[in-house]
C-alpha cells in the first residue's frame, strides 16, 4: 500500500514557534505560478507577493505605480502554486494610507479574491488606524519598518535608515506598537544591524530582515535579485545564489542559433 505524506502548512502560529525555538525563517518574493511552485517545493517558509512586482515584473522605477487589481492578479497566481508556504501580500501604495475604511476594503479584496494568508503594510504609528481596522476583520498583518519603498519620494534616497538616534528610537517605538496592536511579524529593511538586533530581542513576534544583519529571526530577498536574473541591482546585503541572467541568455542564444542553422527541430523532434 502506498502512503501519502501530508504536507504541513506554515501558519503565523508556526512562525512564532520558530522564533521561540531559535529556528530562522526563510522568506522570498514571488509573483507568478511557475516561480512560486519552485520556491514552495524547495521548502521556503514564507512567500511575499511584493509590490516589488512593480519593478521586476513591470519595469517601473518605483513600487508606487502598481495597483490593487494587479497585486491581486499576482497573488492569485502564487496561491495556486503553493502547497506549504505562508503567502503574504503587499497592500500597494494608495490602498491604505490615510483612510482606515479604504484599508479594510483593500485587505478584504486581497483575502477574498486571491486566497492569500495575510497582508503587509509599510509604516508605524501613522497607519495604526488602518492596521487596527484590518485586524478587527481577522486578517493577519505583517508590518514593515525602516526603508519603506512606498515612501521613497519622502526619503529621497534608498540609503540606510535609522542611523540617527531620533529615527532609531521612533523605529523601536513603532515596532513595539505594531506588536501591541496585533501584527504577527515585522519586516525591517536596510537599517543598522545593531538596531535590528535590539528590536528582535525586544519583540516577541518574528522580525524578518532585509539588509538588517544576521541577528533577526529570518531573512527576505527579492527572488529575481537572489537568483541573479536582475543583474543591475547590487546592494551590500544581497547574496546571489545563482547567475540565471547569464544561463538564460546563453540558452536563448543557443536556441536562436539552432533555429537559424536549421538544427532545430530535428526529425526526431517532429511528428
């Protein structure tokens, strides 16, 4: 008799348990069915349907142009592929800032139409009302502090955040606030490693870092950067685990050559 091995789904509760026992959390972005299927099958814990799709999938300079409808489309594609990972979906710029009712409507649309498992918002005290409103509907929320790309025109730069004492103190206060109101995790982006460690030690919920050093509870990268598909982006915090740009380019050049030279298809590849 064959035995079917049940796949155990990753939940927000399990992420908390991972922090408590000191197991690091792995997280990558995903935007489509094929890539999400590979990442999920390889054992990733969390898949973030990031608004970075605006950059790597649509070619925009910032994350601002992507719409709620487009985020739902990407999330639907990812959810269809996933058998294990927790799927978190970014609320895009303009869908939650300054209006908690709009924030709730946006979050409900993502959950109902995509089947995602939770949502992520950028900001601290300034979006407290939006987060609280979303949580009242039973929707899991992941916070995001430090470098928040949706506010890039406010910052004017993608440089490291919270290097000065006042901004660092506000970040700590915001992180504690996000935990207090009910967020299940917080992403810290591009902040000093020492500060990230301090936040992770103060919070009981998981802290996921990107450019925040090794002393947080998990790490997240944009999958196109990590796999070397996007070769222009080279920040200090990025480790490339493959160079797929070169591999894919060579494969396409080989295909073009075979077609031009009438080496593809062969008789064995024809019907």
